[in-house]
C-alpha cells in the first residue's frame, strides 16, 4: 500500500455531500504510515466531475482522463479497500499533491 497507488474503495455509507459508492481512490498518505496504520488517507477519483483546480485536478488513471476530488480527502479503514487498480504516473501524483497543498493551505 504505497503512496500513489489506486484502489477500488467502498465509500458507503456516506452522509450529506460526501462522495459515495464504490470508486477508485488514490492513496496519498506516506507509505510507512500506510503500512503501520489500519487506515489510509485517500482522494476519490471521478469521471463525471469537471476539472476545477485546486478542488478537482485533471489526471490520467485506469487508462482514461479522470479528476481527483481534492476537497473530498478522507481516511478510510483498510477493510474498505476492495482491490488494487494501478498506480498514478509521477506527474499526475505531483499535480494531485499540488492541489492538496492548495486545498489544505500547506506551504
């Protein structure tokens, strides 16, 4: 479970405007923490959302253009991870990291 890997994740049950259902998510936490904890920090991916940086970042994943929904970052228990689905390219992971920096107001 390394940073930048994509997993299919069951995000239900949700509340309010949280992204729901089974969808691919990118692991964005540090790899050593991913191994040590029972939860991982993920950013959900969407094919229906429109790019609107820094909230939604356009990237390539699973052979198609998608957007990473940076304002929906969340910790999920590893039992929600259903199956591995690939890995982001370095440039896409860097674009996602930049979006997260802006959304979380990190310097």
